[in-house]
C-alpha cells in the first residue's frame, strides 16, 4: 500500500496571511471604536457646556429680578418684553438690543469663566457658542424667560433651549 505524498509547501505562508488578516480586521475595528468614542466624547462635552451656559442665562435673569426686588423696583422693570438680551455671569442689568439675533459667548482662560460682554482689555477668546435670552410677560405677575444656546459642530447646528417662568411672589 502506497501512501500518498503530501505537499505542505506554502501552507505555513497561507496560514500566516489568514492570521494576520484576522488580526488586522480586529485592530481596525478597535481603532474605529476608539475614534468614534473620542468624537462622541467631544460631542457630549459640547452638549454639557451648552446646557450649563443655557442654565446660567436663566440664573442671571433670576439674579437681575432679585436685584430689582432689593432695590425696591417693580417686578421685571429692567426687561422690555419680547426683546433679545445678552447676559454674563456678573450682569446687573441685561443688555437689550432688538437687532440681536444671537450673541457670541467668550471664554476667559485666566479665570475659566464664560461671558458675552467683554471689554478690549479682556483675555477672552471666542467660543463656538452663541447665547440669546428672551423675556416675555405672560401675565401681570409672571415672566417667561427662554435661554437659547446654539453652536455648529462638524457642519451640524445644535441648540439647547431652556425655559423658566418667574412669578412676582413677593
């Protein structure tokens, strides 16, 4: 009985190429996941920053209303209803301009604060965000405030819109 002669030449080379191809496909999958994860992390950071900026806009309006009360002024007397406003963390009186469509938000790396109203000596740099505050009277004792933050990233427009209603409960 004759046994057939097996020719194994080149089989190690083919096995090596198949193994390297499988490793390469696995590595490409991992690299794709890492890149996508990094991109989603940046998006989440931008969304969170925009949410904080919108929330800050509402808080600044609350502070202005509290300052009005402390000064003995009538409720919401510093606001012209239906107007657009810009505010910063240290705003005492809101800046109203009917022509404002949206307003650039700046970041100061020295203080780590965001602001819309900066002076020439400030070290603030422009950000991707714009914030717009609108105040509308919904009754004699109630004020609806919208804080809208918009930005564009990777050619896509994003928006965070927070609304709060303040009443003259005092």
